[in-house]
């Protein structure tokens, strides 16, 4: 039982994530929120918000109690997309925020995601400091007459949309017929409001927010798009279709002809759109992201900076460069950050950027994608049940010694036309295996890697 609970709980630099009850408990929530209340600079409020998961109500109570006990005023946005929570931090001059929601995980999971006063994820140094406070349990609780105060914010959506409308021309986007799969998550709140305010006719499916059972697994990948969204494109006469995870920071899409597109294509597509439009020429991404982004960047005299998987690594990389040097940053999961939005992972903004690209080029989405060279990527995972990962990586490095190896995060090996990446997940107890090749999929390499990983992990 203890082993099973450990496998369903992840405490790391990413934060706290687990299956509620079986792994993630109220005690974990109280301690982590207390650590965050201790970690932040004094004198400013903390913003919280959550996705619709049923466990979010319980977790919200623990988070509020812990922050108030640390003397923090708390501003509760209620059910709100994570990008909306992040935008609110600077606007409200808050010390930071906690988003309660487990993104792409099933309804039984939940998580705490932490943001600093600049509205972005904590850096590695900040995350390590937070973890130290959590493990030491030295929390800055205050006396009864110094407890924080709680207030609610009824409308955080419109200020967020004001910022989005300053970048995208909503009136010009009315020409498109768009279908969106909300996956029972928070994107429905934003998209309904966009329709109301700006007169768009976005068609929403799976829009009812549910906490116990989502309409389907909230994964932004090609398989889920093919199952839920792509079959609707032709019958509804849609120009494009988009699928969101539960808290709206990731997106995947389908073309007008009903083709489900790999989530890996979001970053290269937006790199092709944004690199020629601004001074920034850097694309920051991780070691697991498609090599197509390198080709796209080269077309526009850009450069790709690859870091370890995990949002702390991306945030660390962002701090090295001036904002005007960066065109965008993101992952192969459909999570994209743009400088116009202070480097917030924002699926709504990514969707609007794709539609804006279609409008400005006067092309169908399928036509834009057809102009890119074909890359085929395979992704898989093996449950992590041992601690033999160092031996596994050493064995793989020796076996594939003819390629260029990188140990930035697990092991990545590159050849001129293909690559693979093997690493331990930060959010789930699994070893991830990713292979890509220009042209057809590298199935033999992928299957060999899966067998090697199974023999060790």
C-alpha cells in the first residue's frame, strides 16, 4: 500500500502532484502551502485559483488555511484557467500565486503549481528554496491577531481578455469557423466570454465543467484529437479545431480536412509565425521536442536553445537572455510562451496566434503544414519501479556511442536524421522514451529502446 501511494505522489521542483487520497493528502497540501507562504516576500497578497476537479474544493480549503496562517492575504479567483491566474499576479501586484489543478492528468489527480511575483513559474533556485522550507517544516506562522484575510475576485476573465485583445485582432478572426474541445475544463469559461465580448462564433464541445469524470482524458496529443475533435471538422465546416487540457495552458489542433496534428507541431508552427515578426531570434525548448523546430528557426536566421524537460529549466533559460532576444519558448506538449504575454504558458493565446497566422497568410491550416518537411515522432513510457536508471543511461550511451550524446536531462543521442531521448518524468512515476526521424518513424530504434528501458526500470 505504501509503495502504491509513493508511486501516485510526486514532490519535486515542479511542485506537488499526485492521486488524491492514495498519494496526495491534505497534510501534503497544508505543508506545501505553508512553505509557499513562508517563502514569498512579506506584505503582499497571494492569488489562488483552481480547475474544476472535485478534489479542488478540499485542496483549496487547505491552501487558504495555510496561507492565512502565515499572515498572507488571499485573493481567490475561484475556478479559473492557469494563464488567467498568472496574468492576475502583476495586475494585482501580488506576491505570487498557486494554481490548483493537474493539467493533463486524469480527474483523480491534482497538483499545486507555484508562481512568483513576476507571474511565471519559479526558477530552479526558487523551487529548491521552497522545497527546503517544505522538508524542514519551518513555517512562518503568525499570531491570531496577524492572520491574513480572504477575499474573492468575481471577474478575472475580462482583464485577461483586455490584454489578449491588445495583441490579437478579434474582429478579423470572426471570419473563421472554429471548433474547440474544452475537455470539461476551464477553457470553456474564456471561450464563452470571447464569443460574448467579441462576437466570435467558436463552437464548443465537451464544455460542461465536471470534477469527477472529464469528458475524456485531458491529454493534448494527436491520439485524443483524432478521437474527439478531428471527425467533426468536415461535418461542421470548420476552418480549424483545437483541444485544451483541463487548465488551458496546453493546446493541440486539427486541420479543416479532419487531420489530427501532432502536439509537437504547435511550437514549430508558431516559431514560423513569430520569428519573422519581431527582433527576437531565439526559440527556447527542451531536449524532447521535435527537430523540425530547428529547421524552421534556421529559415528565419533563428537559433534553438535546448534545455532539460521541465518548466523550471525553461524559466532559468529565459532569465539568461533579454526578453527582446526571445521569439518564443515552449514544449512539444502544446505548451507555448510568447514574449507579448510575459512568457506565460497560454493555450488560449497559442490558439489565437495560429488563427492570426492563417488570416495573415490567407492559407488553410493544412496548406501551411504541408509546406514543412515530414518528421515522424514516437513517444512512450515504461513504469518506474526500480532505481537502476544510472545503469540504464550508461548502457544506452555505450550501445549508441556512434551518435552525439547529451546528458543535460537523462540521455539524448543525435544522428544527422534522427534522435532519441530517454528520461525520468518529473510529474509521473515513469521513464519516458521519445524517438524522431526525418521521414518515416524510427520504429526499430524505438522498440529496441523500450526493451532496454523495461530491462532496467
